[in-house]
C-alpha cells in the first residue's frame, strides 16, 4: 500500500534534483558527469527504481546476471553466447558490505542515558557513498545523519530522543528452489505431480557499445511460481533437461524504504523504533542498533528473510547434490516440486532477533548470536544466521575493547571512551599472532631485519606505526582471516569462549613455522618491490590525494576498517577504498523545559562533495587522518551559532 508521505518525499527529491540540474547547467557538474548524455532529469519512478535496487542489493540483485543469462538447455539467450554466462559469484556475499555498531544503555553510561556509536564500512565512491543531511519539517520530523542517494531521509541518524545505526546482517534474504522438470520439456516443471509451465518475458534495452554507438539487447527472462529462474553452471546450478533453479526474493517488489526511515526518524524511543521496524519491515539486509535518551539500547535483525523454519527446511530438503551446494555456500535450497515448499512473505517478527535492555548491544557483521555479549541468543531458525561458530576478528576486537570499558573500575562509559576506542587502531591479528611470527623468524639470517622491525612495532595500525605495513602484508599472504580456518591455531575455537578462541599459532610446530616464515619472506619481497622500507610508517603505505589515511584491514580485526587494494608501487591501492565512512557518536542532554536534545559528534571520512574540485571533497578526510570527530550542530541555536553557516532560501514552484 502506498505511503502518501513517503511518496511526497520522493517527489520532492526528484523536483529538487531537477531544479539543481537546471540551475547548475551541464558545465557546472563534477567532472565525472559533466556533459554526460545520461545526466537527465529524474522522475519519481526513476528514484523508486533506484530504491528498489538498494533493497535487493544483498539478495536477488546479486543474481541479476544469473537470471538474465538463464536459458533452457536447447536455447541461447538472445544477443548472448555461452561466454557471457554470469562471471560474478552471487553465492559469496559482497565484500564491501560491512560495519560496526555499538548501542549502550543507561546502566553502563556516565550520564544514565543511551549512547550510540555508528561506524558503517561502505565504499568511498559510487552509488553506495554516504552524504550527510539534516531534514526538518516543523511539527513533522527533525532528524540528522547520513544517507545513500536517492533515499530522502537519513539511513543512519538521530533525533531529539533516538539514535540508530545499521550493520549488514548474516541472515539469508533469499531461498533457491530446485525445480524438477517435465521430461522432454525444460520449460515446464512438476508441482505435486502436476505440470506447470514457466512464463517467458522478453525485455529489450538500449546498450552503448565500445565505439559509442547504441544497440539493443534482448533478454528472455523465465518465471516460475517460486520466482525467477536462474542458472549458474560454474556453481553446479545449471539449467538441464531434468533440473532448473528459481529464486524467492521477498525484496523483489519492495517499495517501503522511504516509509521505513520516515518511521525511524520520527521514533522517540527504542520501543517506538522497534514498532516502526516491525510495522514496515523495510530494512532489507541490515541489522539495526538503537539507543534512546532514557537509557534504553536495542538490537533488531528484522531483515527480509523468507519464513523458513528449521522444520520446513528438513521437510523440503532438496536432492543430495543440491544439499551439498547449499551447505558449501551457506544458503537455503528447498525442493521445488511441492506447493507446501513455497515460502511467500517474511519470517514473523516474533521469530527473529529483537531485544532491548539497559546494557549493551553490538554487531560487527557476525550473526545476532552474540549481539548481547553477556547473553548469547540461540534457538532461532538457521536461516537467520549461524551460532556456535568462530567470529571474525573485528567482532572479537569489539568485544575485547568494550569488555575492557565495562569491566574497569571507576567511571562509567563516556562518549570520549568510544571515540578513543574507534581510533585506537589496535590490531587484534598482531595481538594473536605476532609472537609466533617473531619466534619463527628468530635465527633466520635473511629475516633478521624484518624480524627486528616487527619486534619494535607497537602492534598498532596507527599512521606513525613502523612495522604495521609489513605485518599487514604478512597477514594478507597468510590468507584472509586464518582465524576462521582450522590447523593454524594451537588453541581451537570453543563456543563457550567465542571472543578468545581460536588463538596462539604454534611456531614450534614445523608446518606452522614454515608457513609463517614463508609469508614473512613474501611480504619482505613485496615491500621491496613496492619501493617501501620495511620500517616505513603506515602513513607511507596508504595515501589518497596527498593525505595519509589511517585504519586497517578487516581481517586484522581493525575497528577502524579501511579496505584497500593490493600492495603496489608506493603502497596499498587507494583508488577505490571502502571502510569507515559516516561516523556518528550520540548521547543526549536534558533541557530546562524537560525535553532532550542530542549531543552528537561525527565525521564523513571522504567529505560531503563527490566533486574533486570542491573544497568539501577532502576537508573531512583530513580530520579523519587526524582521528578527530567534530561536533554536529542539531538544535536551531547550535545551527545559528555555527560560524560557517550559509543560508539559501528556495521559493516553491506554483
């Protein structure tokens, strides 16, 4: 059902965008789009399509190529040959979708109110780039934060009584069905023994060719009662004479994103935010962490998960081969030959992880299991995420540093503690493995210099840290997060101690020692080939536009995550980083009239403008390099007192 207020926001966004284009003119646009033929006025329908694309980003959108290239075994997709079969791997989650979120309740904070730190890790360029904004409609909404275009409201933000942030959830937002085809007809399948025909739809679109000319490409898309038909032969999901595959994606027709964030922006408490999330179910692939002025904190994974209980998954188990594929990719595949195995709609909210308290919730892209570190949550359907499994190092570092704050004697937790925690640049991989590296390189003449550099290293990935770049390359050479693999650690994973295990590589074991020495030798060669001294400060390894960046790899357990490309001449590739992007740190103060107002600090690491010629393109990047947030003016008085305030009043069209 359409939401008139959300529709009005989308229409207003389109009108504002079009007004800007008309007033700026094509020559005043940023270089990336200046004079481009594709820069045209937008309609509300255009923006809704972009919002729909955001909604399916981590579900059916990952299978776009597999859907577009799926064809019966006797046919070839129009305009395509076999070489154009989907090259991406949609069974592997996109690596650039991550985040940290911490919500603290009044039992832990210095002032008894809530405290929230939002630290999404998103791309610094492209369509998932955040922009900061403050939306005020007197008597209707007053909310500040950051958003992704074209969402007309903060996606992560705060108001006079509530703050929230998001992290990407481990829940499964889609289900595949294994279709049993009618013998002799690969476009018909059996449901409860009765044949049903797939439906075909041809879509023709204009495509620009390499020489600049335009041609048309036609795709024939196939549908079943279980959803769109797809094919991924490289992953064992080929469309054959016997079997086809269909995807059920609850987000496929979602139009509720603007409504959802309108509800969050208006909520005045964690309880009201939970109610808005449950009523709309418009957070398609993200956890929500919340805190409010009264000292309540909460976590909710109300993502768009199909209603697959463990009992249904057992009753609708697919073939053994499909089950093996599902287990390897950690996805759900159900039998598609029975009507009872269809899963329309969403998992009921009362079967999903939704909790609040006056203590602590956190998430760093592992499942809901340990979102409350003191009280693990189990017993929910497996499709919502794994439990009793090793945690990524960033989750473990989050628990370690928060545990140090909550367990210390003396003062309760203040905002400055969380700000210092984020920018402490502590490297958990070093804490866990550096001693073993040093043991393995002792007495190796060719590694003496590198071993000495690592022995002097402060084990931080701070800009001035010497040895951090060398260790990162060692860790990369060892492979992505060996904490998730067996055989590397001498202390194995223990579900009873998930934040402290696995640990301690055994450098006295010959195999492990050889592995560590080999990675160190490779890293030394890599740095020398890149023209970097082994003891160069980390700032020499990661510069962008002349600014030395802070932060480190996700697999190192760095809270201040900066996902850079491979090491090359002059350092790690910074052309397309992702990681720490919009940061918000929010508490509240009580006013004389009994109301509350947020006290917020924040940072947009890559600057507000995407235009490299703008002074707003790197001003906040310099603050990020220094590890400094700044005060965010929220109230009318704070805004009026801002020395950099400028005003522009726009007349509304007739």
